[in-house]
């Protein structure tokens, strides 16, 4: 009888574990669905205002070229879709973070909830700050340096496709990079890293920052410093916040 009871207990535990895994997968599927629905809806809103957004985004280029041109018949369509999807993705950030929070919240403690919520509020703001910094500082300096190599013998004739790829990659990259405190503080809240660890690895972090700046910027030392210095400051801020989290 004891063997039968043990087998029944094991089967019951296995069934409960299986049901629990199914419920988690179903919850994850639902959260991903709401993320995608939000992205689609907000991308439609981005499409409605795509002309205004495009006029705003090409302002740095108009200093050198009156209007961008397109080569292929599909280029205007692709450009509008890029703008719509990028705008929809940015506007959808709060919804994405909210859905992630709903999925994770049952498994975190009250103290962790406060930390995670604060980080979630910070993520869209830091992304926006990075995108704004890129548009108003990095992109104009990047264009000035790159076009400076043309001298008096070459004239810019930039296509809309190449320009949009250039500016959206820069804005998206800087938006993500400016979330360095968000990432490090999240790791600190879970105990993966500490303020002492971040201080000890400061030299390596600075080296990595300058490597990243060199990769995503034109071959100009001044522009690299424009990216590297804010990132180093963000790293130092992350150390301070990590020490507060520990306490």
C-alpha cells in the first residue's frame, strides 16, 4: 500500500508541476500577445503621423541637402513603414514593461517589486533621453564629420533609405545604451552584481564604453567622447544606485 501511495503522490506532484508549467506558458503567451497588439495599434498611429515625423527626422540632413531622394519605387513605402514601426515600438515601451511586470510580479518580493517598478518607470525616460541626445548632438556632429571628408570635390546626394537607416540605428542604439543604469540596477536588485563589483570593474567598463563608442560613431575622436562621457557618468550613477539597493 505504501508503494502505491508513493506512486500516486509522485504522479500528483508531476501533474501539478505540469499544470503549473502550462499555466506559466499560457500567461507568457497572453503577455506577448498584448505586447504585439499594442505595437500594431501604436504603429498605425505612427503611420498616421509618419509625414510629420519624417519632416522632423530629416532636419539634420537639410543643412547639406534640400531633400533626400529615393532610388527604388518601394523606398517611400519602406521608409514610412520604418518610421511607423519605430514610433510604434517606442510608444509601446510602457505597455511592454507593464506586461513584463504582470508576468513577473507574482514571483518577486515586496522589496524587489519596488525596485523593479522604479526601473520600469526609468526605462522609457532613459530611452527617450538617449534618442534625443543622439538626434540633437550625435547625428549633427556625425554628419558634419562624415561630409567633411567630401571637401570641395564631392556633393552629397543621400537616399532616404540610407539616411533613415543611419539615424534610426543611432537613435535606437543610444536609447538602449542610456538604459545602462536600468540594466545594472536590475542585476543589483537580484544580487547578480553589487556596487563593489561595479567599482572593481570600472577600468574594464570604461574600456568597453570607448569600444562601443568607436563602433557606433564615425571615425571622429570628439564624437566618440560625446557618447563615452555620458555613458561613464551613467555607469557611476549605476554604482551609487546599486549601493542604495544593497542598503
